[in-house]
C-alpha cells in the first residue's frame, strides 16, 4: 500500500511540475516567471544568502529574551484553538482521493499517515521560506539550517496538535460535550489557572519597576523572569520544548533541545493515530466544500459558498423600476455587502469622528495625539489610494464571469461598465471622504503657521471632496481595463495554482497600474497647477485652491467619461468565446 | 419574430457555425438539436448577443441585433442550462433588479402573477440558497418573463429537474408559445423536442442538416413511417456508430 501511495504522491508531484514548466511556453507565464524569480532573487534570496555568511544581526542574548514570549504566543494559539475552533475531525483530502482511497482496502492509520506525509511538503516549504525571510531583522544568532529545522518542528507539531485536537473535540461531541460546554470548560480551566498563578505569585513577583520598563531588553528580562516562575513555567514547559530548537544559539544547544521537541511531536502523532474517531464523513464534506470553493474561484465567484446565505439582507434604498440601470447594480451589490455598507453607518461614523476629535483637540495637552492621528490618517488615505483598487480587484475580476449574463441585458457597453464600476467607486470614495474628514479635523488644528487658515483648510477639503469621486473612478478603470484587455492574465491570477509566475504577473500589473495612474493624473495636475498659478496671482490663495480643485475635478470627470466610453466599446466588441478558454 | 441569416462564427481557422439561416415565428417552438460540438451553444450565444457573429445577421422582432443590440435584447429572454442567481438577493429582489434593468414599471403586479403561476408566491423572501434546483429554475424563468419578451431561448431547460419540475417546465413552454412568443429550445432530449416543438433544426459540425416540422423531417430521413425522432436524428447526423439503419436518407 505504501508503494501505491508513494506512486500517487510522486507521480502527481512530477506531473504538476511538468505542467507548470509546460505552461511557461505561454508568454504570459514565462514573463511572469522571469519577473517573479527576479523579485525573489533580489528581495529575498540575495539578502538572505548574503546574510548566511555574515555575522548574526543581533546579540546572542536576544533569542533568550524572545523565546519566553514565543512560548506564550504558542500557548495562546493552542488555547484559542481549543476555545474557538469548531473544525471537525477532518483530514484534508481532494475529492479524487476521497473517491479512490476511502473505499479502498486501506486502514485508517494508513490514510492518516498518507495525509500527514502529504502535508509535510507544505510545511517544509513554509519552514524554508520562514527561515530565509526572517533572517532579515533577526535578533539572535542561529544558523540557517537550525532556523529552518526549528520552524519545521514548530509547524509540524502544531499541525499534529490541531489534527489530534479536532479528533478530541469530535470525541467530546460523541460524549455529549457540545461546543458551548467545551468552551465553558476550557474557559473555566484557563480562568482557574490564571487565578492560581495570581494567588501563588502575588507575594513572589512584583510589578515592573522603572528600571524594568526602561527599554525593551530590560522589559524582556522582566517578562522572562516572571515566566520562569512556577507554576507558569510548568504549564509553559511543553510549549518551550517546541520553540527551543528554533531559538538555539549554537549547534550544541540545538541538539540538546531537539530530543524533547521530537518526543513531544511523536506523542502528538500517537495521539492522532490512536484516536478512535471517524474522520471520513467530515473529510468528504470538507473535500466537497474545497472543490466547490476552487471551482467557484476559477469561475470568478470568490465568495461562493455551498448554499449561500439563507437570511435576506436589508436594502440600502428603495429601487425604482425606472431610472439609470447602473443604480440597480449598485443596489444589488450593496445588498450583498451587508448592513455595514449603508449611508447611515457612514453618517454615524463621521459624527463620532467629529465629536471625538473635537473633544481631543479641545485639550491642548492632547494636541500631539491629535496630530499623530492626523498623520496616520493621511498615511492610511494614501495607502488606500494606491492599494484600494487592488482590494477591489476581485470585484473587477468578476466582470469576466458575469459578462455572459450582463451582455444578455438590454444595456449598452458603457452602461455595463458603469454598472460594474459604480459599487467600488462609491465604496472607495466614501472611505477616502472619511479619511479627508479626519485629516481636516486634525492636521491644521492648533497650527501656529499663519498660512494654514480655517478658510483655506475648508476650501481645500471641499475641493478634494469634488476631486475624489472622479479620481476613484479613474483608478478603478485601470484594473477594469486590465481585465478586458488582458483577460487571460486576469484569469490566470485566479487560484489555478499559484507560483512564482503568477506572482510575477501581479508585479507587472502593479507596475503598469502605477505608470497608467501617473499618466492619467498628469493632465488634471497640469491644468490645476496652471489655474492655481493664474488665480493665486489675481485673486488670492483661498480662491486659487477652489478653482484648482474644480479644474482638476472637471478634467478627471472628462477622463473618466472617456475611459468609460472606451471600455464600453471594448465590452460591446468583447468576444467571450475567443478571449477566454472555451 | 427571430430571423437568422447566413450566421457564421469562426474561431481562427475553426468554423463553429457555418452559414446558418432559419426563422421562428410567433407561437412557434423550434427545437435546436445536434451532437456535442455541433455549434448549438455558439448559435444561441450569437442570437442572444453574448458573442458577436463573424458574419450574418440576427433580427429579433424586426430589430437587427448588430445595429441596435439594446432594443433587440429588450425583446429577448435567455434561459441558460444552469440557473445563475445572485447569492444575496431574495426572490423578490431578483425581480426588482430585473425590472430596473428592463424598465418594467408595473413589475410588482406582473411579478405577483408570474410567481403565482410558477407556484413561487410563498418564496418571495427566500434566498437562492434556500431554493431547490427546480425552484431556482422557476425563478430564472420568472425573471425572464417579467418584461414579456417576444423571443425566448431555452438551453437544456430540463437539466437537474425532478419529474414534477419537468412537467411544469414543458407546460410553461407550451403556454408562453400559445401566448405568442417565439421559442428556441436547445436540448439533447429528443423526446422533449417531439413533445413541445413545432419544428426542429438539426445541426452537425456547425452546419444545418435539416430544418422543418417533425413530420417533414421524419418523412425525409426515416426508413419506417413510425421511426422515432431518435432514429431520425441519427440518420440525419449520419452517426454510423449508433445508426441502426444503414440505408441512405431519402432525397
């Protein structure tokens, strides 16, 4: 049987690799692969491998400081999984594996072993990349091999623990302990442990002194000291065994730490294979769900679930049968997004922001905090400005999967474009407006600069309110055009098997997006700049700001109109049967 | 109602549909039949304006699909084999959305009548996830009929339906044909075509093999007068492997 499994495993892997290499004959994958490999080489490997030959970045004692914290994090992860996870005793099999292996004369243990061995590929790869990537900024002195092996121990043990825990939860369910009771029991145990720790340590451990809180190192030493005190140390000991190989500073430390970690891993393995819980039913269910998710994602339906929601959501507004069809699309999409995406929510959020920031700004002592909020808000606004359309990428990608439906509607191409873009434009505009409101309430407040006046700030904000909708529209037209003009690339960036070539494609798209964005904004910036120069000379700065933003807004509106018309032409001519694989 | 003239669709060197011409008048149900890869789906997609034909014209209720696609599509309803619904809209909200797209002002009254007809009245507030396959199919039909189309196209309408759903679907098709719509019905189920269609168009390798009433086609291709449509189909498409009779068709 083992030979059959090995055959299945290695043949599948070889065929997948051959398939991946063969698709490099298509330029879109080849170019993507080259860019992806270059990215990995320049950003990850070069630095990481250069780092191998260099001295460790941090002091050797740093690992000793981080190790207790890592132990606590691992404890929290495991505790949370017992508290909140509802994952049934399911091993991840594909539908084909379920169809062929479950009815086959194969023991339960063999199936578990097969699945565990398969999961090792992902764990090895994750450990390898984590070992490489986390080399940058590393603060302890472990070597590359030990780091990778350390990650492998942590990930493998967690994998085994989650599996065995899912078996144990199912067993508890069989014994009548439902998830609520289980959570109560686990929660009570954690609270009891916390109380015990407090009781025992209340006279032993003191609160951190000023010297302890002086810097991160002293704070780390204090935390390590507390965690090394019984009974905390007793509970954390198994977790420490798991993380210790990763934090080993020398080869000897590593070899000393390894046996306990491996013993714990072996214990988890025995726990998993000895559990007499049926995993087959849940695995079949999970395999079907997974296959459906993949199929849905391949066809562009990213949020597809087996049955879909069963509870109606509120309507954002009453949809009249007459009027712009694009509003119907907006109405439909806002229903899908749920009750958070309603006008009243934005109004409440704006009111809360105005109230809270005014209260803060009223106290001169809190002015640094207000300023900090303002600049963080501006940074977030800029970040969302660049990456917002990337968040909407999936919505835009649905364009292709829905085109055979929307093209049957009695709508012109430009109407379909507006219908499909309106929701992301509205969402992005509202988010940016909110950032603008916060910036207006924080940045200029209490400024001693005579140039920054309330009137100027208000004029600038009002102008930006006008600019943002067409600007967001323009930004979203770019990925939409990408989908229409490079549909094969848009398709391939779905979950058809990731890889370095898909990553390269995304990098190319990102670069293209930035270039097109810069070119598209140029006319508005030029006309706005010219208007500012003329009006500020003739009338004054305040009026110049208003005129500038108005001019820029008009130019952007014209650009969006032209872009929608152009994209509408493309939609009208778009031949699904030739652009997409039949 | 629908006139297709010299319709050709090419994918590079490959011709999926070649010089196809036919017409379906009000009240008629035309069955579109052919082996896999005959070009049925491509033909339907061209007729519905989803993909552009390479050559030829399609006129829907007198409107040329190429010159005024919006007006032509206003007269059309297309029911694909798989009911595709919006996961987050209720039955009633689907109809509301379609009403907006097709500008159906009195949609509430029409929807009430259609839903009652399709026995969906008690499912107005149901989500697609709560509906059976048959009910989903009915909802798609309700959406399609809301704007009272004059040309209706069904692609494998019985897929996944239970016996009750099948009977209901056949009755619906006959009823809307009686009410004056022109229907094109694409299906591999020859018995369905025999029951519902007034005439049949047989395609093979993208080209028309036969077009006419079922008795006329039977007359042309059948060896025996009581031959089934299945026998006629195999003779017409020249499928030697499954053709029980080896004699050539009558001229």
